[in-house]
C-alpha cells in the first residue's frame, strides 16, 4: 500500500487537501496568508520557522499530521520561509 493511501487527513487540514486536490496545475504556490485563510487558523510557529514542518515525515520517520493534506493530493511541499510561501508540486504517477 502506498504512503498516500495509508495517511488520513486530519480535519483541521482537510480544507488544504481539498484545495490542492482540486487544482489542475502541476505547481500551486500559496502564501502563508493564503494557507491561513484556507485553514481558518494561524499556522503554528514551527511552520514559519522550520522547513522540517513541511516535510512528509517527522524526525522519527513518522508522517506528520499536516503532511497528509498534500500527500493525499499527490503533492510535495517546498517552503520558502523568508518569502512566506509554499510551493506544492504534483508527484508524477
């Protein structure tokens, strides 16, 4: 079973998943403000300060709760913290 099929999307990140899943573009760039508007809450401090928050796995190789939103939408997340944007790229296949 693929990683994408094993991960559930926590309810607080479901709006991001639905947004990314509904985009036809291979690349979607969202500002932190855009993300907060979609989610309805402020991103945690770690999301603003640590690129690791945006990885698919945490330090123990366990999927992070938020990563299910983009993994289930068949995307990766690449943050640019100084610019306060995240680029979500479609995963081929």
